[in-house]
C-alpha cells in the first residue's frame, strides 16, 4: 500500500536507535502511524514537532505490516508559539485529544478542515474561542451532535450560564456558546466553556473506553480557573 498526503504531527516516540514512530492526522486517510528511519537525526527531528504540517509519502508491504514514512515540512506551526505558553498548551491539548479519540485509518474530512482552519487563524486575538468552537465541532463531527435553540434562552444575559441536558446528563454551559457570540468572554466564561467541553468528551469518549483524559488539556483549563 502506497500513498501521498499532507497532515499534522500528533505524536512521536522513539523506535530503535535512529528511528521514530510518527503518528499523523492526514487529510485523506485520517490518523495513521508509520516508522521514520533517521527520525532522531537533528535535521528531521527539528521539524517533526507536534502539530507541524508535513507532506507524507507512505509505503507498506501489507495491511498487517508496519508502514514507513518519508516526510517533508510544509509549515512549521508550533515553533511560532514556543514563547506563548497558553498557545503551546492548546496545541498539546488538541494533538492529545485527536490521538485519543480518532480511530486508525478512517478519514474525517470535516475534522481535518476544521483543524486546518483553526491553525490558519491561530494568530487571531480570539484564538482560544476558535479552539473552543473546534472542540465542540469535533464532538459533533464524531457523531455526538447536539444543538441549542437560541430562542429558548433569548432572555438570558450574555454573561450568564445555564444548565442543559445532553443525553439525560446535566451540563453547565456559558450562554455565549448558545448564542455563538464570540465577543470578549471573560476568564470565568472561558473556564466554564472548557469544563463543559471536557465533561462532554469524557462522558462520550473517555469514560466509556476507559481512557484517561489528556493532562495537557486539563492544564489549559486550569489556566483560566
């Protein structure tokens, strides 16, 4: 099996002396793992950073055999934010979430496009709100959709919270998510929104599959507590 695609680095780990196992989220093939020979060399490891966008050539001798990657850098995303702790926490969080919730080798075009859009707009002042929206859309695109009727809550203040039920489970959600009003929520609103999204992901994915929720995502949440 051979193909070429572009994608984002979501994890890497050492494999033997000079090689690594790289996990990428690709536009056409979803989450895929492969061996990168020479991946520990300075030239290669410097650009195989989490969330960097790369071009991948994949080769495998069979479905049950390990595949091999050849990689080229398209866009060095994470190094742009090495001196911005909150953004690095966010990038670490989203890579860990994708690694946990996506099945192997199943395409998710909408999720890929939403991630690409988020990262293309990561320099915007409302980057964290875009990330929150990305998490909500991720949950929906994985088949656990939910919706709100803004008319039902139209008397709410924009800085308030409301208790809602999703699949008979109570959640506390800030009203700006209901109204999709992304203008200047305060830290408490952001914290409540992150808590809502985390609780939803835990109940939908992590607890049923006996998985630990990513610590990096909890660190991001704690920054706004």
